[in-house]
């Protein structure tokens, strides 16, 4: 490839179900590489297998990539100079190149029925041979009228050696070549044909792909040669492995719909960071990276050959780090939907404590009521629970009354200022003896946000009232 040629990459999923981490990582690498080189990133939909198509998949693909901030320059919903970007709307292009192959003598209609092909396969199996369609090419072929599958006639049975940007030199023998179907009897092209024509017409320079396509590469190279076109640069990505690390990740192993992570409260920046490191690294010790930093550091040379294990504990850690890096306003906006009954002032004061307790915002679903509900309504109090260990009610009452007196002149501007007023007394009387009844009076919980933050969030009046209620119970 001319080193000055503009970089063009594409993501071309089939609309056959949800987007999982493997597909999204392919899109991410293609996008990052294009952005790094000021190139073009295309979203193309390969919808020629109508039997497997799942309704709603295309909007789902768009929603998934949009959530992650992966934007395309040309594509199904935005158009572009190479429109249309839906393969089912590009049938005329495939017929045009099919005719070129027919005219060159490199394509012919398949004369066999499905039953006849099955018999040929069974015969090869009984003879313990690999079934190759090219061994059964018809000697004479009729003109193709579109009612039968159109097959590619491999021009030359030979070995192939090619360069992969990640795997280096790869090769395969003649056994890898066969006469494959170009266009099916329903008029739709196969993947093996359509993607080559689309990439040609859209000027794609680099193809990011899964390792499962290595075995088919000789067929693709033979077709490139037949059409007299130069193949794009092939970039084979490492497989993503299941958590146990010994097999490729599948749906049964946790290959979730990517939008499930969004629904669980993960940040898109953390998800991009996590996916980028599933088979690539920047060559430094930096682990927490923003999308712009990933783009700046991205290179094909640092894509791994070996498989990368899906480790959701690492994803949780990364998400926590990205949450901590968010601005106060972004954290507040993320928390609000989970805590709608809390005032903005209360949430703003609670933010550090909330973020410290969770690794995803979705965890607030199980945390809000048990851990923060007491801020909205006073908890029921029992004398025995207010007492610290074997303290007498009179001892706890004395400590709480002293704290109540301190509140009159206390600086409520920060949790730190409140702590500075209370801790000297707590340290002189015993921290547990003072802070336990204070925490229980305010929250009714053995474990909660620290009492200084509680005082800060509740404010002077509400805090005083709750302590007075506890004192009343202790005095009974």
C-alpha cells in the first residue's frame, strides 16, 4: 500500500443478534486506527443472510457503538460518498463484478441440487477424503440466469503466502482453495464475495478481523487476483478467551450484550479502556486511559498475537478509576437517576462517600436504601442498640449531650471541620464510647457513612433533633 494513501477502515457486522465484546473490540480497533491516522471509519451492515437476520439488530448495533463514543464517518444511518452501506441495497454492484468474473471464465452456475451435493460429500467421507467442490466442476456450463448459485472458479490451484500486520508471514497449501459460492440462488451474495467488492468500492485500506478468517484467506486472495485488485492490509486480532482462559469466549461463557454493561452502570470510557486492552497495550505502564489517549497511543505493532482473557474484575477496577476521574457534575448527573428522592444539595455533599462505596453506578440499586435511606427518614431507635458494648445508658447520654452542646458553635462547612470539633473529646473519652452512640443516633446503623459526614449532610438542625431523640430514649 502506498504509505501516503488515506487510511480507511470499516466495521461490518451482520444483523444477527446482540453486540458482544468480540465484535465491539473489532470496531474499536478499526475506529482507533482510523482516528490515529486522520482516516475514515465506515459502518457497513452485512445483511445478505436473511435466514439468520434478527429484527432490531441494526438499531442495536448503532446504539451500542454510540454509547461507547465510537463514531463513523460513513455508514447506514449517516450516508456518505459510497452509499448505500446496507449490503442488501448493493446487489447491482455484486452482479456487475460477478459478470466480470463470468466474462473472464472465473465464474459459472452451479448445476447441482442440494441433494446431489450431499451425495458427493457423503461419497468423499466414505472414501476418507476432504470434499472439494472443484473436483466436481462441470465440464460444460450454461449461461447464468440468476436462478442457480454462481460459483467462483479458482483460476490456479497453488500455495499462498501472505503478510498479516499482526501475525507476520502466513501460508496455506492448495487444499485451502475451492470453488465457493459468489451469489446464492436467492440473488444475495455470500460474505466471501460481498465483503471484497464492498471493500474495493469503499477504498478500505485495512481490515481488522477475527482469527477465524485466516483459513479462508487463500480463497480471498485467489478472488483478488481474479479481479486484478490489490488486497487491503489484513490485521488479524487475537481471540478473546473465556474467564478460565482455555477456550474462545462464547455466549455461554459470559459474552454478554454490550448494552448490559451500560444497564449495570458501567461508564463507556471504562468499557473502551477495558476492550482496548483485550489484545493491545500502549507499551507503557499506564492502565487507565481515556479514548483520546488510546487513539494517540494506538498502533498495529502493539496488537497481541496471543489470546486475551475476559476479566471482569479488571473491568470493575477500571470503572472505579474512571468514576474517580469524573468531574463533580458528571458524578452528580450519574447518581441522580438512582437516588431521585435526594435533594441535589444532599447528593452533592454525599458524592465522595457514594463514589467510594461503589464500583459501578448500577450498584446503587442495592446500596441506596440500606445504606443511605436514613438520610431521608429517621430510623427507629432502641436503647440497647445505642449503647456501646457494656456502657450504661447514663454514660451514652452524657456523651450525646456533650456532642449536642458542641453542635451549637460547630463549623458545619465540611466533614473535616466537624471532625476537628468532635475528635478531641472522643479521643479523651474513648472513640467507640462517643462515636458509636453518635452514629446510631443519626443513622440507626452499625455500619454507615462516617458520623462527621452524616452531620455535614443532615445539617445542624436535623442532627440536633436526632441526637435529642436518642437522649430522650436513653433517659427513659
